[in-house]
C-alpha cells in the first residue's frame, strides 16, 4: 500500500495517520466544512473537503469519499469506527473501484451485520448463543410464542442494530406488544431495516469481548478479552483488560469460540466478538463487530501489538507473523472515554471552543485524542473527544495511574464527563472488580 485515505475524523483518524506515518505510508484526510481546523487534517499528507457539516453530506457520502480517493491516488481506504466502517455497500463499492477496503469483505460485513443471521451462523459453529428466536421474527404472534417458550424477561432487538439502539427489555407478557411496535419503528428509522429478533434477557451480566486478528491465508489468533461492563444506556464508558471474572481457562474457551466465529464467517482483518457472561461464568455470543474498536488501545498495551498496523498489513496480503502461542499477556490496562457532555444535565452534549487544555502524561499513560487548545468541538458528531489509557503491572496500579491522570486533566471552555468517570474509578465496588452492566444505573442514577 502506498497511500491510505482515512474515511473518518477525530481521534481515530489521528490514530490511523500516526500508524501510517510509522509505516512510511502516505495519508489522505477527509473533512467536512465543520472540521476544516481538525487535527487529523493537519497531520495527514493531504486533506480533502468532502462536503457540509452534516454527516449524511460528508462522512457518510460514499460518492464524495470515493472521488477523494480517486483524485488523490489513494489505493486504500481505512474506515475507522462508526460512520461507514460496517457498511457493506461502501466496502463493495471500494472493491468495485479497485480500492482496498481495510476491513473484511463486503459479503462478510453483510453476513455478520444482521444479528439474527450471525447468531444462526454461530450456533452452526458451536459457539454458545443466548436462547431466543431462530433468525428474524415475522409477527407479533410469533414473538409471543417464542417469549412464552424461553420465558420472561426477554429482549427485543433490531436485527441490523448496533451502538445500543433498537433494544427493549420486556419483563411481562402485557408489555410485549407495545415494545415490539416501538423497536420495529426504531429499527426502521435508525437502520432502514425493521427486522427484529428475540433473546432471553440475561440479568446483570458482564459484557466481555474478544479481539481477533485474521489474515487472508487462514491464520487467526485472539488477543484476549476486554471487559466493557461499565456502560450507560448500552454505551461503553470504561473498558479494561484482563477482566476480573475471566481466568485463564475461561479466556482460552472464549478465545477458541471467537476464533471459531471468525473461521466460519471467512473473516479477515481485525474484529471483535462480543459475549455476555452470566454469574456462573457461562458465556453467550452477542455479535461480531467488523471494524477496529474504540477500546483497542488497552489490548495493544497488554499485548505489545499495534492492531491498526496489523490491520493494514493484513489488507496488504501479508501473513500474520505470530501464532497463538506467541501472544503474551502482561499487566493490566484501563481505558476511559472523555466526552464533551454534562452528566448533571442528563449527559447533554457540550460542543464549543476549548479555551484551556492540559493532557496528562507520565509512565503508563496514553492519550488518544484529536483536540487541542483553541479547537472548537462541533455539535454535529459524537461527543467523545479523548480516550485516556492507563497501564500498570497490576489492576490496582492501573487504577492509581488513571486516578492520577484524571486529576491532571484540564479541559476548559466545555463541560466533560471527567468528574463522573473519576467517581466511578473511586467507587469501592469498582475497585474490588465487583460490577456488571447495571453498575452505572445502580450507583449513578440521574
């Protein structure tokens, strides 16, 4: 690969550009009119404006992105996460335009993008799945029959869902019809696909995912787990590795299942297999994310691998240079997401100009961000503005480093969730590693 266009913005665009620079690969940044002063446009070798501020007219504008790649002579496109990263149509157009899409094939994205179909595929591979419908449900009556069979509570989910959208928990039969109609409508609006499926609701589980790398020559390895249980409204807030509930035996079992999942799907590139783990340490497949994850840095800190570089090498046809036995897990890493939002006002986004900034540093601290002093955060996009990653030889050391980093962090001019994060990492149950996906709603109701 000679030149990569990064079809994204913010910290992930900066992250990819940095990896490319270290690999001596030229980069092209794209930007909307609202992002003309963004950091990623300054770091890339070239930058092309692709449209107005609205995502639909810029970062989701496939035609403009392909034209930008053609004009600049980019031979590859890295989609980052969000936006078009899991859009099979975009991947297919890249393929047809002789531009390498740095990710799995369009067919694999299509296959795994439909949650009900991917669940059926995992059952075939022998990967544990949550009891529920066999594929999409066709009617309310079918939903009632399945719910009675598996027992309440259940979850109604959009088959094409993601990012915590298109999900409703139903505790009693009399709640089913209303929630069924709500999710169907949400799915149509958010994903232009109103297919639904049903799963048994696993109460207060841990959300644990496995990172995999798969080359185009049939080699697949897993890079251990990430615990993403600290979340608000199904959106991840804090991630860590290793998980406090995963021992070596469970890690191997989950890792083997993730590799099976990638193998049966014909998967290549980096990917993440997400599981729910119940109180008895039974784990169940949720979905497979066909892109780089926001939380990939903690896996990099613990394994010493650069996942973005591996993605690029895989897309270039290279063979993985390591086997499963070569992967070493060392220490403990924690990541927090810093958002421009006000937790005291129902986490209302807070765009605006950053008038003062001090980013923490020191041994074991990594910052992934696209902000700088004087930068104006636009209100058109996701409110995440930075990630702080703390690494220590033990979990307690990683927590201590994160606590210190948050105390050093200064972002003036906009509200952020840093104080909210600080309260979480100082919570006694969090420190003991005793939490599940209900943690924030239990301790920090607003």
